[in-house]
C-alpha cells in the first residue's frame, strides 16, 4: 500500500474504535511506531488526542527515552499516564529474574493494574504484522478476557472493515485463583504497515519526532527500542531518516534482532502474548 | 501497483508452502528468520519446510496445519503484493473469510495427487459470494506425480468444471511444485510440455478494474473542533468535490459541502478510500449515515434480499440480530429464509426452511430499521454486511436486491 492508503486506513480504524468504545487509551513506548500512531491520532481528531496516553514504565528504559517522553508530552499536550508495577519493582523483579518473568511483571502486570484502576475498555497498540510471526496473526480489533488472555485459537470474524467491537466475557476456562481485570479490546491501527513504511511516512510528514537513539553514532544504531538491559544496537552508519530508509530497502537483518526477550527460546513471544504481553 | 492476493484450497494442498516459496524466491525473507526456522525444524526433528515461515503459532507447528490467516508482503519487479494464507480446514472457515475479504484476486491451490476436495469447492463458493472474480489455478505437487502432463490435464479438467459451475471464467492453470519452486518464480525444464506463464508472471499481469461509481461517504463520528462541527468519515466510492450538494440518509438531511478537511489543511476534492472530515451548513447528521450526491442519492431501505453464510450454531426465521453495513448498526429481523445453500457445492438444499446451521449459506429477506445498503454488484463497499448476535460477529453476506 502507498503511504496515503496506509494513513487513510489507520485513521479509519482509530475513529471506529473511538466511536465504539467508552474509555479508550493508547500505549506509547516512545519508539517510532507508537509515536507515529500518536501522530495518526492527532490527524484523526484534527489536533488533540481525546484520550490518555499510557507509558508502561519498567524503570529500565534508556535515559534518552525518558527525556523524549517528557518533551513530546509537553509539546503535544496530551494526558500522559505512567504505569508502573511498584510492588514488583520494590520486590526486586528485574532482568535477572528471567525474561518471561520480568516482561510479564513489569510490563503486562503494570498495564493490568492501570486498566483495573482506570477502567479502560480499549487500548490502541502500535504493533505491526511484519515485526514478528506471532503479531502477523493478529486481528485489527482483538479482544482480551478478564485474565488478560488472548484466545488466539478462536479469533473473531473480521471481514472488510467490520470489526468485533464488543469485548466478550470469556469466563468458561478461567480458574478462581487468577487475577482478573475488566476485559478489553486491543486495537491495532498500524498493523498493516511495514517498518519501511513507518520511516517513509516519518520522512514525508517531516514533523513526527524521532528519538536520537535510532540514528547511528560510532557505527551503531538502535532499530527497535526497549529496556536498556535487553536491547542492543545494530551495526549501521545510518544517521539520517533518508539513510535509514535506504538501509531498510536492502537489509537482511530482522528488525527485532536486538530484542532479547523474543529469542530466549522458541515461541517465547507467543507465550508472552498469550499472557497479555503487548 | 498494490495487489492483494489470497491463496485458497483444501488442507495440505500446499498453500502455506507456496507462500513461503514466493517470499523466499522474491528475496523478502530476512536471513535471520531462515536460520530461526532451521533451528525450529531441528528442535521438532522435521525437515525444513517453507510453511514454517507462516505457521507461527506453536500449535500450528505441532499440528502441522494452519489455524489462522496471515498476510505477508513481498515485492516483485512490477508489483507490491500482500499475500494472504488461509486455513484449509472447515472448522476455520471464519478465519478463511477474514483473510479472503480483502483480496483482489485469488490463487486456487489444488494438489495434483488429490484433485478437487471438499474445501476446494467450499472456498470457490465463498470467493464467488465475496465477489472475487479473478481466480488463477495452480496444480501443485507436480513432483509427486512425476511431472506428468496427463495428470495435470486430468486435474485441470476437473477444476475447470468446478469453476464453470460457480461461474468463474478462469483460463490460467499452472503446473507447479511449491516445494521445489517449479513454475513459481522460475520455469521448470522438466515440465517443458507446459508453455504458459509462471505464477509470478501471471500475478504481475493482473489488471484491477477501477470503474467510476457514484459517490458514497460513510459517517463515522461528529467532532467539534474550535467550535466548528466536523463530520468525520470515509469516501467509500466515487469522488467528492467541495461545494457538492449532498443528502445524508437515513437522516434525510440535505446540505452543501462547505469544506473538505484533513488535519491542518483544506482540500478541493477527495476520492474513494480517503478518511476526511466535511463541514456542511446545518442539519442533523449521525454515525451510520451515508451521504451521496443529490442527483444520485443513497436510498434507505427497510427490507432487502441478501445472501449470507452462517458461522454460528444456528439462525432461525423470525430471529432478530444486529446488522452492520458501513458504519451503520441496525436491528434486523430474519423475515424469510428463501433458499438454504450448501456452502460446499453451492447447491440449493432446501426451500423456505425455518432454520439454518453452521456453515450453511442462504438467501434471506432481512427486515431492518432504515439503513442505506447498495446492491453488491453496483457498489460493493456498501453491499456487504456482517451479522452480529450476542456481541459476536456470526455471519457475513452481500446484498442481492
């Protein structure tokens, strides 16, 4: 798809979700994808984002990411919610606890706590199909049950642009001991974009802010941003948006190659996502 | 050009393998992904298979079958393709429809060993209902039948008859081996008896029709921005010019388009697919309304004849469901089930039944609250609908009349 079609479709999805749900919010990781999604929200609503923007803060993000967050939040003037699993952080959960445990506690559970607190019924997430095999299997509107689970074996019928807009109660398999929160629907407005599309769009729009960590210095740049202990840069000399676009047109290196949690073992990402990971 | 291609066909006829092959031969796969799959194959003590690029659920790999649909992108010398794999099992028809609904053209994969099977037929029926008219046939696994032209001809004539019975005018039949890549990206020397194009040559030759259709705009929402009322929505078909005289239905409001806007800019016109905002003088408008030009207006209806396929346990005459078309959401009653249709064969298997069941198709008279729908043949964007029951999307169909 061309950039115009990609943008049109994303705006349509964002407006559908806003019309159908009572209390949506968007997740923002300060990376290129979710910052692009924020920009698309501004376009969809002609300027202001009419719902909260959530940053899930593990406490392990890069210093440049926190600076970027605070600068953009004040420039664009949205309602920033910082979600932190304080108890887990106090209990010392960290990368040394194992990646499944760390991601689940500090990301998934932190988000669960805020959904519970704020009663969000829809969450916008800037995942893309081409990022990871498991994300390729997602619907645009994807329901999650009270235990936060993704029932990937029985996903809704989603034809044309008719989305499943009701989050169903799926309690049949749920045990009493599991922690539950309000069920919600994940909405994926840029699911149909490729990594290259995002950069070409950033180039075209000119005003989408980009974290400096994406640009190469001393022969290295970050291609995907995450927590400091589990994210490593790739070899690259691309130090401008144009150079990144050029690099992506020919690269054979996977986008998430620097993200440790995907790789620990086979199907790690599926396990994380079935538990509600983003 | 962008082309959306869906691969359909019976289970184990090689849809996922063929897509894996297309991605590999078009050099769209990351080196690391190939290594990852090799590692997985070793872990599961299996031979490396192209299908593993698509079947990314652990369950899919264990069960060796595709459960859910997946779309992947690749580029040939000529086109950008979004290629969609769908499951070949009856129990996953819902996922097949989800995947096929966005397709411009379809590639039907039929095994040279097994020929036409149950899902080959059902998928053809569903493609016809979805209005996908261009279907190319690949006869796969030619390596398993010794590349014999006789076997190809036998399967070809079998499929030809099937396609004719559903009204498809298909002329392209390609003998391939997805596993080895024969006649996918490169010509196969062993099958020198085949003089036609490879699959990629066929796809690169696709022409998509772009008939001018009347203007239809669906209203998604009403926003107030700097105390101006903006009607947000999408142009579904045709073109919209600033100053146009339009009518919103079923609200009945008439007005002149004063502004066409996107964030921070005014436009003179918009075309099909554009997500925009419009400003009109006055009058009530709500989500679900459709506007068109006064001289070729949309007409709200209370009743229409549709053809639908059911993916839930059952549906009874007299039952009330929710119908969604465009952004409209209305109550709709099953006034009459005219004909019950076997979704495998396309045959009518019952006149005026009281009830239909999972995987049945039917022609149905729907009685609805006022809503704008169009004949699928005229404006497909507003000629297709989904049925919702107990908050779940349970069926889909098209408007016949």
